[in-house]
C-alpha cells in the first residue's frame, strides 16, 4: 500500500511539474487585445521593415484556428526544447495550420505565414524584436494577412498569420453551375 501511495504521489508530482512547465499565456482577452492593439497601431501607420517601407495595412483580427496552431507549436518547442519553423516530427507551418482547421477549401485565395521567437518575456519585448527584424516585420505588415493567432509557452512565441478571400456571389453561382473551374496550387 505504501508503494502504491508513493507511486501515486510521484505520478501526481510529474503531472503537476509538467503542467507548470507547459503553462501558456493564451486565450485571455487581455493577451489578445494587447497583441492586436500593438500590431494594428503600427499597421494603420505603416513602417520601415529594414530598408523597405511598408505602407499602412488593414487591421488584423484574431482567429482561433490560427491560435490553436500557434499553441501547438509553442508547446511542442517548449516541451521538446528546440527552436524552428519545422517541428521535430517534420511538420511544417503549412501542415500545422491546416491541421488546426485553417484551410483554403471554399476560398478564392489563401495565404499563411509564421513568426517565431525565443527568449522575450513580455509582449512588448517580442513585438519590438519582430518589428526590428525585416522578415518578421514584413509578415506583420503584409496586407494579404487578415487574421492572426498567437501563443507563448515558456518564452517560446509563435505568431501564425492567415489571409483568405471568399468567392463573390457571382463566382459562387458560376462554380455551382460548372462554368467556373477551380485549380488548386500550393
């Protein structure tokens, strides 16, 4: 009985320890608002991404499917202790975003992107780093991106971007009638 109790306490301790290790700052209204306000404040003005001026872009809105993708990747990097756009099991950003349900089916256009960071401890720090990195900044300012989901886990940060454009009512009628053909390109 003592052995069973000791094993139970050890297992509970491991789960508690792993839970504390994998805590995330996601899905709170404050987290979402802080990111969207920070990003959209710059998007509305435009900015320099390195030597390239990026003109004003429409504001981003939060997307829960992109957030699910970001949570999964931030958690995976934190738990497995690596830093890459490609998961250790070989999944790409495109794989993760589509697996989270953010797909191109039923849309006229589809575009995705991802920013990652490791080390910053606050939203302000990670945003400063991304806006001072030309490639990351261009993702943040890309007018084709309309939606975003972001996650943080033990200072591993993931920002997943998406932009989908729906078919017009006329295009939808033409598709249904068979007069409009869809061609899928990667």
